């Protein structure tokens, strides 16, 4: 199939590279930034063609702009009549529905969203990571989406477009909030005299170990620590010295972790002692402490 790219950022460029390697034919790239275009050409030897020259050749048009510009790009294409019948417009946003590109419901265009569930820091890294990456797919042509993702070396998952914000929220929790949790842990280490650089270096092996446990034994078995053991005294000691601005987050996470701990106990045929269960729930459910 022939494809074009609108928006030559990290994701768009990496997908173009992988699709070319899979046998798809690139017919054009369009970007408002000369810098991103030159970077694209560094990876794919490409002679610049105006958008209006190649758009009608493309079976697939990837709109890989920033999320807020997807609709704008689609509107521009429609206003300029830059489309052909049966064309599939594809974006890679995790939060927006494929329908964000549907400017006019009467147009003979199909809409598809292929979201790579991965954090890409650069083009080279993205090209390496796309094979094996899980993709969320929704839209008119999900079968073609599955085919594209498979050719990229990815793992496809069909999504309910109505629930897509929850899918994206899950990705944010697993990726972005992991960085936030690391920041909170570093701050607690700093309270006991370990500087930020050393704190992060100390915590990363622990975090990697937790991820390895998740890979090896999954949920809920990967849970360790005082909640998994039912050690209310240790949790009480944490809360006695917890900074006020972290206290509420610690308690909220603790309540959710209790449920994981309960499931782990049940899987091994055990259960929390009633006194420990009630005390941990009480500790985590207490109102946030006043500012110290």
C-alpha cells in the first residue's frame, strides 16, 4: 500500500521507516517545520514533493501531528479537497478518537487510530522499540489497522472508542505517573540526607526489580512490602513522619494496594488477620494531616 505522512515528528518518522522496511511505499511527507523535515530526510532519503502532488496517490494518510493539531490538519485537507475516495486517514493519539478527523460525514474517507503504547524519546529508539510494542486500534477499518500493526512488528488490541480516555489514562498511570512516583520517593530519600542523584541511583534497581517481578509472576503476586505482609506497625511509622503534601497520595495508593494484597493472600490460600486488615484500612482512610 502507498502511504503519506503529515507531521514528521518522532512517531511519524519512525512509523515511516518501519513501514518502508515492511514493503509499504512512501509517496510523500508534509510538515510545517523545516527542521523536522530535514531530520526526516536524514533517516529516509526523500525528495520533497508538495502535499497536493502526492495526497491522491496515498492509500493511507498518517496525521502524526501533536494531538491538538490533528483536527486542524484534517480540516485543512478537507478545505483544500486533498483526499481521494476510499482513503484511510490514521492518527496515533492515545486519547483522541479516530472520529476527531471526521470533518464532514459525507466524505468517502475512512478513519483509523493506531496508538503505540510506548514512550519514545527519539527516532532511533522508536524504530527499535516499535517491534514488540502493543498498539491500541479503533476506527472504521480495524482489520487493516491490525494488518498494519502486524507488519510493523507490533501487537494489536482493538479498543472501544467510547472508553478510549480510560485506556489512555491507564497508559498515563503506568508511564507518566511512574516518573512522578520516582520523584516522590526521591524526595523522601532527600529527607533522610540522600541527595537527588544518589537517591535516584539507589531507587532505580528497586524499581527495575519490581518491574521484573511483574514480568515474571504478574499481578497480584509481584506485590511485596509491608502491605503484602499485613504489617500495620510499619505503615503507621511511615505516616507518622510523612510530609503533608505526600501524605494523601501515600494513603490513596495504600488503599488501592490493600486490594492487591488481599488478592495475593487469597491466591495462596491465606488471608489478612482481621485486626491487621482493619488497622491498615483505618490508617489509609484517615483524613490528610494538616500542614506541618
